C-alpha cells in the first residue's frame, strides 16, 4: 500500500512539474509574440515631395495641371494642390536642362498617372528626362515646383535668376511684376520666340 502511495506521489509530482514547465513556456511565448506583434513605428516619406542628400533631384507629382487666379498676376498654372508651377528659360521644348542640384531647388513635376488639365489653353503632356523619369509638360515645356514656395499660391520663384517664370494657361512664361504693370489681360505671357536665351 505504501508503494502505491509513493507511486501516486511521484506521478503527481511529475505532472505538477510538467504543468509548471508548460506555463513557463507559454509565458515566454506570449512575451516573444507580443514583442514581435508590436514592431517599431516608422514614418513613411511624403509622396508629394522628396529630396535626396546625394545630389539627386527632389520630386513632386500631380494628377492635375490647372489654371488658378493669383493675386495681382491673373491666371497661372498650378498643380492639383494649388502649388505654382514654373518653366525654365534654359530648357528646350521637350527637353529639361535642370538636373543635379538644380533639380533639388526646382523640383521636376512627375505625372501621377495621366495628368488631367483644367482651364488650360496649351496641351499637357510628358517627356522622359535623361535619368529615365517622366516629367509633366505644358505646351512642350517641362514644369517645375520651387523649393522656396512655402505654401500653395506662393510665387517666390517668379523671375528668379532671370530664368525662372510662373506659367500662364497658354503655356507661356508669366510677365515680371514690372511688365505686368504696363500690360493688360490676365494671360499676358512673354513671347516664347526668345525663351531659349538665358535671361529672356
């Protein structure tokens, strides 16, 4: 009878040990599972505008190119969010000459799908840049956004370096403030016949 009791006591002890081991294992698993289920939070980069630290170009994209009334300037071309778009006198129709550090300050506008046009007189299209990226054009001229604009509607790049101009709905470069005061009409853009010449 004592042997039977001893056997029962031993069996009970083994079962208790197994249960304790199983509980400890379960706790360890739940802890490791909990850690795995809660990875560190990461912030995704903004899709609307990025820049690189290695001299690459900044990028912005839009699915709409539209005309918008600007205070004192008449109708100018903006992207879908109202940011002013510019053209560069050193570009040629269907060819961007703004690369490297230039493209960090003057960010090429990339198409988000097929860009739609609203209120424009010139045709919206795209070109392929020398780096293989697509860039939106208006009347064949590549479009850019200026890093110095801090909010939609800013036109801080107008006339910059005598080569950068906001764009009219007809695809022409906007007149400078002095030109605007002596001209009339909301679409009084400069003639493109000399736009390939620096400073024109």
